[in-house]
């Protein structure tokens, strides 16, 4: 059994790669560098990792293409670290299945904090006892199977989207702030007023809209979100 977390770092800039490796190894984890999306995918196919730190602008296979291929069969946490700062870029990769997004230049402490949050979340999922089915109106959540159905149709969600929906359904008709949702599902400190939670909630709404016109998640302006 592995006694240390293994982190795959896919970054083509050697200086940034060395810096990320240093941050990870200083925290007592094992850092494995890859310098292209293709090399990263090969590493993931041949070895076991607990988390991926991923650049987007990579030679060969791009970061976006890497996420899409990995998400076909793997749910390990993926944190994007990119110089792309536009909200459209963040929205796109979160929709593809990335769990978090950090912009360059980054803060060392923030990178490590976000890594620890995702690793803690993964560990909690492995040790969490099976829970009974949660039902709200025509929404059925199966925590043991990590599956969701809406009006008897399967709702395809990423890990982060599933966790947010499960959190909201635990106390329906109660408004939660982005901070409360972030800290509730990832058991770590809220790391700023970014749009990660909002993007994930928007993705859930769009996927629900593909099945039903009935509203399930309401925005409470000045507060956050609630299941209605």
C-alpha cells in the first residue's frame, strides 16, 4: 500500500514543473513530472496516481483533450494550473470534468492547500460508509453508486457536481453560500471568491434542463444557492 500520495504534474515549462515538484515534495508527497499531454496520459495508464496537476497549453495532447480522455474511465482529482485567466476557459474545463482551477502566476501555499483539499475529499469518499438513497421530488441520489436520476433518467455528473448536489439535497429549501458549499463538500478552507462553485452549479442546472423544465436549484441573491 502506498504510504505517500503520488501527484502527476503535467507541465511543459521546466522551471514551473520544477517549482511544482518542489512544492509537492516539500509536503512529503511524491511528484512525477510529465512534459506533454501525451506523456501524462501514458504515465496515468502505466502507474497509479492520487491527483493530477495539469497545464492546458501543452505540446501534443492539450490539457483539454487530456481531461476528456481521462474522464472516460477515471475519476481521480484533476487541478488545472493555467495562464488562461478568462472565465470562459475556466467554465469549459470545469464542464469537462476538472475539479479545480488555479491561474498563473500562482501562490505556493494556495496550490498546496487546494491539493490537500482534493486529496482529503478523495480519501473521505473511500472511507465514507454507504449512505441510503436521497430523494427530493423527482430527483434520486444514490451515494453508494455515485449516481443520480431525474425523472427516471440518469443525470451524468462530474465528481464535484455530484458532491454539490448531494450537499444541497441533505438540507433542501435552505440557502447555502458558496463558502458553505465549498467547505462542506471539500472539508477545507474557502480559498477566495472565485467562480468554481457557481460554474459547477450552472453545469448541474444545464444538465437538469436537458431532462426537465422544472426548476430545482434556485439562486438566492446575496446569499448563494438552495434546492427547491
